[in-house]
């Protein structure tokens, strides 16, 4: 009964936010999610069939997609650390993320639509930062498509981590569930690594580690970056310092890597 009341409260909060935020029911709905999903899948299939350097482009798309995710994930935790609950009204996805991290992790699958679509609505740099690079070099277009594929996959992956095998069978369709099982088996995603990310709580957010959902070589680096930025925040005592630094880091790293991509494709 308590769990039901909690879900009803969270749903009520989300409905209120959708009505009063800059986007709402007209964007966060299954129709739009399906349009995004099938558009990205078809785009990836197109470039897999007709692309000239498919393996290279997929690797670059995977790397830049996870670079985006980790830097934005750091920014999200900084919002929790520096602004707390007052900052949650800024985005439906941010609110769901807070519930997931600091109250009931397995409720992520209950609010699956809000969290999956937030990877696009609450991360506006994902489409817009690519525009100048695609104009400079149209060979970047397949990499952008694969990047969006990774962005699309992050949502279901995150839900999958927090469900039992039986719950996964009920929550996901069969092909998607088997695909995630395969990715876990080959090591692209890792349940054990993700568990470490949830070892902190809302009273020691500064202790958070492992900002990745998928395995990538430079993952450990972000733990050191987080600690260093937090150290600077404590020294400077400037409000929002860490949040600003994480946003700047996100822009600098992603733009630099994307520029590098334009020089090699």
C-alpha cells in the first residue's frame, strides 16, 4: 500500500510538472517516443547497409555517445549536490533521476517513458552541437546517427540494470531483452559496475563514482575529474561553481572530440 501511495505521489508530481513546464504532454508521450525510436533505428540500419566505414563510424559514435552521457550524468549529480530538491522542477527527467538515485531505484521502469525521452528533451546539446560539424563534413552524419542510437539505448539499459530477470521478461519485448542480455554477456554493459554507482546516497552525493552506463576506456578518468572539481568547489565556496564547471567540461570535451572526428573521417 505504501509503495502504491508513493507511485501515485510521484505520478501526481510529474503530471503537474508536465502541465507547468516548457514542455509537457505534447512532447512526453508514447507517439513521440516511437517516432524518435523508429527514426533512429531506421537511420542506423541505412548507414549500416550503405556506409563505407561502418565499424569505424560505429566505434566513434559509441565513444562520443558515452562521452556525452558521462559528462551530462556528472552535471545531473552536481545539480542534486548543489541545488537539491529546488532544482528538480527544471526538468521531468531530472525529477525521475532523483527518485531513481535516492529513493526507489527500481521505480525507473515505472516511469520509463519520462526517463527515456529525457535523454533527448533534457539533453538539448545532443542534437545541436552536431550541426556545425555535419555542415563542415557530411561524413560525420553516420557517426551522429550511431551516437543517437547509443543515446536511445541508455534508457532501456538503465532500467534493465534495476530489474530481476522475471521483471525484465515482463517489462521488455523479447528482442530488446535478449539484446541487452547479449550486451551484458560481451561486456558492453555491466551490472556489477553499475551497482557501484548506487553505493552513495543523498547525504553524501560527493562520493558518487562510475558515471557510465556502458563500458568505455576513459570511464575511470571521470571519477578523478569529479573529485578534483568538488575539491575546487570546497576551496572557492562559490555557489553553483561545480555545476558551471561540469557544463563547461561537457561542452569542451564533446566539442573537442567532435572536431577531432571531422578531421579523420
